[in-house]
C-alpha cells in the first residue's frame, strides 16, 4: 500500500477507536512520525491533508522541514525525541511543540530560549511511566513537583504530558497512569500511543497519537 493509503487506514482506525470509546469524533489528533524519512516521502502525506508531524532529532528536522514548511504554511511540527541542551535554541526556533521536557536542566534552557527568542512552543512533560533506567522522562512520583517547578518558578506553560510505555508490557496501565497525573495537574493534552497501541491509548483518553511505521512503513 502507498503511504497515502496507509494514512487513510490509520485515520479510519482512529475514528473507529474514538467511536468504540464513546469519544467525540475528531477528539484525537494524529501526529505523523516522519523521523528518518526524506522530504520526498513526506510530501505525499502532506498532499493527502496531514498537517501535524513528529521528528526525533533537531538536526534531522532542520535539514528537511524549513523547505517543506515554506511550501505548506499550516504545518505543525512536534519534537518527540530527547532534547540535548546544546540543541535547545534550535528546537525552540523550529518546533511548534516540544513533547520531551524531561528534566530541570532542559526546562531551564527552554525557559531561557523562550525569553530570548520571544517564541512560545507548546510544551509537554515526558513521564517515564515504566521507570526504565535507559529511557528519558520524569519519574511518575516526581511529575507533579516537576510540573510545579516548570510552571511556578520558570513560568513555562506546560499544556501536555507524553509517555512511551515499556515495549514488553501491557500499555494500558501506563496510559491510565499518565491520564491520572494529567487530571491531578489540570492538563488536558495526552500524547500517548504509537503504531502498535494507539487504539488502546485512545480508550484511555489520548488526545494525540504518534504514528510512524503504520503510515510510512518500517524503517
């Protein structure tokens, strides 16, 4: 199947999952994960009407998205991979949404760059719901205090939470945990669910799903 056909299949699956969960039609936004894909593979997806995309690396995004965004004005670009402190200025300049605010140092760098550039990307905190040592993200029991630091001390507008459940575990409890943290902290955007589990994520309240291989094929 073509990427355009894959996109339509994913859109239909999202709509079906919304209906199954008794959610309002259109409640869930699709973030098409275009990491590692060249511009010529992304263009057909843009032409099919997709406007929200996710990238893992700042440098890779810089190499292809400015030209694509110049051609299509209403693209929304999300950083969904770990942010290194030396790339913070570039990330604030390029991305509309940074989904991976995951430690105090990065939060402080982002606050500094927002003030310096007068640019205001939407910010999500990444929560390491599985407490995996190799994975980025704030520990679940530290999420509320980290959100308080970001909001009260640094003046950051945190509008969402994001998680990546452990590969070998049932994702449902991880999505439920992220939704609980969101409720406790007055956050209404939940970025959770990828190609293999986005329908489950929608049942647990996801408002954004990050889908790459189901659209673009395996990397």
